[in-house]
């Protein structure tokens, strides 16, 4: 591995735990290569497998800050280990980072089963975003674009949803967000049901508005969804 890595600044903190987890993954790769009789596995080798520079990967495992999730996943895959545990450590690290920033805590947010209207859904999605470590909008786009399981969610659309300026325009957009946040399939079903309840209410209100507009000679009102359907 070349020069020994510097000690993790705070090995007990969540970012430090993530750094130690990444370093353990690298040691696993080193041991695998050694058993196979191949040369020592270095950050140069990892960079070739992960698709990121040696400096980026070393910085991710330094414990100084929280790297993007896609870097963590690429690091794990480059080492030949399951990225799941490291994704969990990343989520804890991002949550710790957000809490360290301070600021006002969100108001009471309904349980997903209790979501009834646009305000409820917007608040619940915002809370889910924060609880998941507040991944960046560009990161959300990159993660969804790189998965065959969901549609690409443009960063502009993600921004509109998380800033509560709009709602997912389709179940596919919502599923893409839930994928990024690591929501289980069982919980995704609850979110889909909540989205359907809200959309039925929105459509009923639109129909009522259109009917009133026709009575008074007006036109249709604009929709509530986010622009790019993904």
C-alpha cells in the first residue's frame, strides 16, 4: 500500500468509522491479492478498478470529511467487498455531519401512513432526505443515472422536490429518490401508496378548479409536479 496512512483523526466518530471501514476493505483486497500470489494491492490498483483517482480514494479514507456516496460504493467494489455495510456507515457519517451544522430542527412530520396532502408529502420527503445524510442533488442524479433499476432523476428536479417547490411527477421519480435513500422495498410500497393518495387529492382539486373556471369562462390551472419526468 506504499506509505502508511495517517491515523484517522476521530476514530470513534461516524466519519472516522467510515474511514476505518474503507481501510478495512482495502486490507481485504490486499489479503485476497496476497493469497493469489499477486503483487501488493495499492491505491494505484484500486484507482484503476474504482474509476477514481488515487488522491480521491485516499481522501475518502482519511476521516477528514465525508466523501460522496458514489465514491464509497466504487471504493468497496474496487476492493471486491459488499458496499452495503459501507453505505450504512456513510449514511451515519452524513447524518452526523448535518447535525453538526446545527440550525432549526424540522417541524413535526407525519408518518408515511398518515400522509394525506402535498404539504405532508413534501415535508416527509424533506425529512427522509435529511435522515439519509442529505446527499447532493448532483449525486442523486449520478446515482440514479448509473442504476438500471430506476429512472434518472435530474438534479434540477431533485432540488425542486427536496426544497418543497414541487412533488415527484410520477411513481418512477419517487422510486428513484427512494432508491438513493436506501428505502427497503416494503417501505417503498407505503411511499407509493402515500403518493397515490396525494395525487388523487391533487387531481380532485384540479377538477374542481377547472369546473369553476369553466363556469366563469376561465382556463385550466397549472400543475403541481416537477418538470422533467425523468
